[in-house]
C-alpha cells in the first residue's frame, strides 16, 4: 500500500486501565505504541489524537477535593489543557521508545490544541458528554445533591457526570500540525477533543465544556488533507442490530447507508453514534477518495484488509 496520511484517534479509555496511576497509564500507552509504530513502519504519515474523558473527570475531582482560597480549582478548559499535556507526555515517551526499538528516527510532538466552538451551540444548554469515573445510581444522586452537577447512565456501566459538548468549528493550530507531518514528524493533536474556546475581542477565551475527540479528529483530518481517519474503539467492526439474533457486521459501507442506519436508531448516542457521524463528516468534506475506518486497537494492523474492519467511503 502506498504512503497515506492517517489520523488515528485513540479513546480515553484506551489510555486509562484499572490502574489510574501515571505509571499504569504509561504502561497502557506502551502497549498502544506497539500498534501505532506498525503504521509508521509501513511508511505512512501518522497523526495521533486521543480522548481524555476519564482523565479530565478524575483531574476535576482532584481539583475540587483540594480547592481552597489560596489554591482554587481550575476550570474545565484548563483541565483539558492539563490532560493534553500529561497524556501527550506519556505518549511521546512510549512512542519514541518504540520507534527507537524499530530503528525509526522521528520526533513525536504534542501540540496543546485549541478548538473554536460557537458560543450559541445548543450543547451549552444540554450537557451530554460523560467525563470522569462511573458511579452507582445512588452515588450519582448523592453527587448531584452535593455538587449540582448533572449525571446520566452511560452505556450500561453506571452513572457519570456530563458536561456541555459543543461541535468543533475550527482547529486553531491545524497549520502547525500539517507542517509537522510534512516535515516527517509525528504530531499529537486535539487531545481530549481540544481545548474549547470561543472568539472574543482579544482573540479567544476558554469555555466550560469538553469536545468530542472524534468530531475534532474529523475536523482536523479535513484541514490537513488526511487520506484516512481511523477511529479506534472496543470492537473490530461496527454492527447493526447489535446483540440481536439478526446482527450484521458492517465491512465496506457508504455514507448514505450509514445515514439510513442512523435514522433507524441503530447506533447508541453515547458510544457508536459520534464515531459514525464523525466518519461521515470526514468522508464527505475531505478530498476525493478519503475514507474513514472504525476498528479496535488490536485489529489496527488489519485495518486495510477487506472485511477485517468497517471502512466508510463516499457514495
């Protein structure tokens, strides 16, 4: 396969395992890096993006628990920036080590990325993005009473705090990402979906929100002329009628087919739907021939093999 420019979007849960320590998360990223380097070794230009839902939620809990007059807690936009830095640092170290093991001389660079959103986005009135740890229903009710935060049930695994999740309008530092790729380096960008900012009289100001990393990755892919957007999740392929007797694995599928499945409510809003919508957005708004792939980290080496992953292409 000839060289392609590929954005690989990692989920925040792929970084945070049962061990929430820095050491535990670095260990998880060491494993992740082994799969990423296979793409780089094949000659592709790779841009890495990642989620931060668990990490930013945990950080906000730490901020809240330790707050005082002399040590006030930081707002969400700053917490997103902090997790961009920490996860990027861990990933830089893990990826650089794996590159050297494979005899590849490339730099890995984390860009603290701002993402413009609209101040009029309806998401600010309807918080929907889960962040942080899972709670039981009883624990969530106690947290709501204590903090005033909103909690919802998430994917059958428990209750999590939700915050506004506006759609990305523009990746502020996209030109720097493109320049790094074209110089042969490996950029890490839009961590946690990017730091949400709105235009102001003096440039930009941060807002209390978290952007979905798949939508931001799609937006970035369009701006830097990526050939592929690969969104990593827990399954090798997307299914319709999931967990039913007539479930069907999707291999090669068009954007119009996916749009019809969306109308049938085939994809859960809290899990697969954003990945599907981000993929459609990328394919429709990118250069001719651009494709999106949804698969798992362990299946990444098979992403370009027929029927081994879900490939989305334009009609």
